[in-house]
């Protein structure tokens, strides 16, 4: 996608062939800053501080973190150490262990220094696959939007509500929830997006609004609590969100607050879709509420807020009284029964075990041992 007219991906290898460039998402929307990762520790820090975030991009950064780790120590011990370091950066997105497992699978039979080149090639392939997957998600979601648009009065936009940022900034490119939106907008469909601000880190207000405005998609940022009211008033035609982990039965863990939107959508008969690459499905679990680890982050993200001063500098200010207790649950689980459909790279599936297995017959449920689908 484009930023100020220039084509970017969220992660790419620099001209030297080994340093890894990322867009610093902690600075958006106010500063467009590119940071360079030189070590595995840099990659781990980029994930845990949310310089990069969003399930697919977390996976891609971990893959490149392993490349950087292989440059430092390409032995088996080095591989184990870098995987261990990256594995503990964020707990909820299944794409993280998935990407680490994929890299390990490819590297385990390669000896010594050859591992470095192989690692870079595979990480690059994974990024290319992410883009193709998101484009396929976009095409399937686009069909849903075309059907909706046929039912709208002439000149009236389709109003889509989204939560957090499941946009191109959360992936390598295109995004998951936003891919259908970008394709529909590019095809000339009238689209308007209600963007949940997404407290406490404001990924909606800061990141989704940034990318939609860069692409020229009409949108309105709303306080998180406004969605239910808009749904009651007929101002939302459908919701599309992303996911960090989807169970084999179609429960979905996504940014905290997603569940409340799904409840309101169900109460108002509004379709509630989740867009996801199949790498986000944890085939080894079925009970989202009890089996998906929910990240708890620093309470300072709740008690404080960052924004731009009139002089252009960024400032962080305190919202709560001194010493206030706070809790920061980063994700919640939306049960499959509240989800109208899962938009995947293979098509739209019912949010159920049978729906997912019909689209992905090769992924029989596995044991719980690895927490993600193991391919040989
Ligand atoms: O905490 P974040 O910003 O990493 O959370 C991101 C989300 O919740 C996204 O909706 C999810 O990762 C899907 S991204 C395509």
C-alpha cells in the first residue's frame, strides 16, 4: 500500500541484503519512521514493544528475527536460542509460533552457514505468501460487499464497522479485514468505514485511520462505545474484524472489545465477519475461552495516553488519579455462534468445525502438544 504516494510493505530487507526494515508503528500516525533491525534481539524488542504488531506481521518479524539470529549463530544451539527468544514476545497471536515452527522445519535439515541464506529465502517466501493470502481474502470479501452494495439505495455507501487494525499495517501488505475494503473501494463501490478507536493503544484511531486516509477510503473514527448505538440506528451494514487466533471450531480471539461488537451486531441482525489467513487457525484447540492465552500488557497503556502536541512533538499524559489500579487485557474471545462467517483465503466458511474442515480438509484436528498446526 502507499504512504504519501510511495509503495511500502511493512517489513523488507534493505539494499545490503540482510538488515530488516520496519515501519515504526508506535510513531504513527504522527511520524512516518522506518527502523532497521540488525539483531535477533532487535526483532524480539520490535514485537514486544509493538513497533510491529498485528498477528501476520508478528509472524513475519519473527521469521526475519530468525534470519538475524542465524547470522549471529547458525548452530543448532543458536537456532534453539533465537526461537526461544522470539517465542515469548507476545502470547496470543498463533502466527508467532506458526512462523517459528515453519522456519525451524525448513532450517533443521540445513547445515551451518547455509542456514543464513535459506532463512532469508524462506522468510521472504512467507512474506510473499502473506500478501497473496490477503489478496485472496480480499477477493472473497469483495464478493460479499458487492452483494451488499446491490441492496443499498443508489448513492448510499456500505457502512462497515471495524475494530483495532487488521489492515495492511498488521500484515505484510493489504491487511485481512481491510483487503475487501480496499478492493471494493478500488472497484468503485461506495464504502464508508466506522473505525473503533480501540483503547487502550488506539490502533483504530492511529493506524486504521492512517491507512484508510492514505488510500482515500472515507471513514469516521468513533469512540469504542459508540458502535452499539450506530448499529441500533441502522448506520452499520456489516462488521469485519481480524483475529489473532481462531480455534478449530471457529471461536476467535481478537483485540479486546471485539466480543462486545459481536454481541451488539447479533442483537441488531448485522452480519459480523472475521477475516483471517489460515495461519491464524490453531487446529489443536476448540474452546477459545478456556484455551487461548490472553495477553495482559502493562497497565501504563491504560492509565496514560500518547498524542501530538500543537508544536508537533509527541507527549504521553496521565489519565487516571495517582496510584489508580488498572488492568490491561489485550484480547477477548468471540464465540463462533456470534460470527456470521470466516473470510479465508479459500473462501467464506461458517464459523464451525465442519465449516472450517470443509475448506481445509487437510487440517485434521491435531493434539494439543504444539498449539498450532504442524506440517511435515
Ligand atoms: O495488539 P495488536 O495491535 O497486535 O492486535 C492486533 C489485532 O487485534 C488484529 O485485529 C489482529 O492481529 C489481526 S491482524 C490482521
